[in-house]
């Protein structure tokens, strides 16, 4: 979550008020896709979690 907040903060600095035109669902979907498709991130997240769990096993 911290990574998402840092990215959003940097994006806000770049876009200014135009960031309000981005829909939350689009941002969530994009972040989810990055996490699921990144070879360095995805195995670390998915291997230590139980299906349906929001916390690490």
C-alpha cells in the first residue's frame, strides 16, 4: 500500500488537479495488473498467502 501511495503522490505532483479525472477503478486495476504481472513481485506475494486471505500466511 505504501508503494501505491508514493506512486500516487508523485503522479499528483505531475498532473496537479487533472488527477481527479482518473477513476479509482482504473487506478486499482492498473496497480493490480502491475503486481500480478511483475516477475519480481508476484511470486513473493502469492506464494506466502492463503487463497482468499488479505494477510500473509
